[in-house]
């Protein structure tokens, strides 16, 4: 059975679609390439948070990443 996401805004869809690449930039210590506005949006969604002057992925953000990875695997299996 396929998972159907509820309708969301185009901006939120864009942020969701680019979250994995943003997280990759965080792990490579290149958050400067993400952009201040985008970081602010991720923080507002509670997908990223500031911790001692550094950005980190929240539990919610990790869950979204896990969903994206699962969706990608499903597409590859089709």
C-alpha cells in the first residue's frame, strides 16, 4: 500500500525534497551553502535546531529523512 502525503505548500515540498542534501552539507560542515533563509525555514519546521552555535538535525528532521530514504527505496524497487 502506497503512502499518500497530505497536501502541503510548494515551499514545504521544496524544503522536504532538499532536506537530504542540506543534511549532507551539515555533516560536511558546509552549512554556509544552505542559505540563511532556508536554514530559518528548516528551524521553523523543527527539522533543524541550533545547538551551541551549531546546527543539528532534530528528531523530527531525522524522521523526515528516514521517510525520504524509504520513498527513494520504494521508487527504486518499482
